[in-house]
C-alpha cells in the first residue's frame, strides 16, 4: 500500500498563517494537519504502508525534513516530489507517477475526517463522500442502489447530487489511475481550466471500472480561518477524555475550561482559558480570557480577550482588554 498526499497549494484562504508555513503544516492540538491526516489513514489500512509520497511546492528543506519524519515515525519511507505549477488535481497526483503502482490511497492535505471503516477491495476503488447543503463548489457523485458510482461531476452549476467528494480516494490499481491522468495531460482535457481528477475517474468508470462510495462520520475542513478553528474544536472534543495539558506547562492562578490543549513549556498566568483552545509549545499568556482559539508556538499574549481566533508563531499581542476576534500570522508584534 502506498499513500500519496498532494499538498502543493498556496493556502491563500488561510493567510496570513500560510505566508510562512504551508497550510498542511499548520498545527493544533499538538499535531500538524498533514500528520493527523496521515495517521488517520494509516489506522484504517489493513496492510503495510510501503511509502508515503508528499507532493509539494518549493517549501524548502526544513519542511521536507518534517514530512520525511512524519513517514518515518509511522515506520515507513517518505518521499517528496514537486508540483511546479497549479494545473489541477489530476496534474498534482501525476507528479507522483513513480508511486502510482499497486494499491494506492490519495488524500488531499486540507481535510480531516472521523470514521470507523476498513478498506473494501471488492470494487476497483473507493471515493469518500459527505452530504453537504451546497455542493456547487465541490466534485460530486451520483450512485445506484448498491452505492456504486454512476457519475462524477466537477462543481455542478445546477443541483445534481449532495454527495461531495471530500478528497480521499482508494485505488486497487495505481497504474490504471496513472494512465488515465496521463491521457488527460496528453490530450489537454481540462474542466474549469484545470486537469481534474474527476475527469479521469469518469473515464475509468466508462471503461467498466466500479467505484463504491465510502461515508465518513464527520468531515473537517481546514480551508480558512473559521473552518480551521472549528476543526480544532471538533478534534478537542474527540480527544477530551485524554490529558491534553503537558506536564511541563506552568499554570498559575488561572482557570482552564476543558477541552483544551496546552503544549510543553507554556505558561498561563491570571487567565481564563477555554473551552476549545489549543496552545503550542513555549507560549506565555497573562491576564487574558481566551476561548475557541488556536495559538501556535513561542508567542506572548497580554490582556487578550479573544475568541474564534488564530495566532501564529512568535507573536507578541497586547489586547488591551478589548473583546476581539483576530487572525495574526507569524512574527507579528501588536502593542
């Protein structure tokens, strides 16, 4: 089994946080988005993971080393390949052509999920979906009575189905997928101006391949600030029975309302924290009231009264006891 993680996107909807950190490496509750995603996928695979391939932009050697370590920590080999231009989902996956062999899971690194299932290999592949109210911004599928997919449609202008593709796929034969992706590129077949994975899937279906749908209990998006803060809330709720306060954190004259995550070496003084707050390592907070918020590493917050917020790494913020909703990127100083 191989896992392919396309993650070359710029993450523009999550700026300013993605100006310095690729979106999949944004962390909350002690783990980056991509690390949590890969761990969840490995937990449902019933065979050995031979390789995890990360498809990135030019993110630098530090990011590449972090990704290789994620794979190594899971007992497998990690490789990094590059997508130089944002030409669509099909083009992104084909950048990992050397890994498109045998059983393959493809998972885009801006989504998390909660599910309890195992891979069903009775069909040629599985496409995971979730029911949504407005499917116009997603690829969607139609199915027959046996939950076999009959149609793939990319971002329909009119209502066709409410089963949105969440960005996680399983293929029994990676070579077949590779050939269909290459066919789109060779023949310049685009949809909405890009090479779309849904076009390759539709071609495969028309050749007699059968794809079933997989359903998740919960689909968690990390596309923008509000969605990421909500995802943090849900992850904290799912883990609330665990102790999420590091033993080296120092909490003085403060109230912590669970569930919260507080990282190593952090200091909380004269403050009320929670619920649904994630605080990274070596961050200090004083004289503050904070809830429903993500705060990264090595930041200092004074007199902050914030909610539904994100604060980056190495930030200094003096909130002056004003109720606020903020989104502050790395290395900022606000007095």
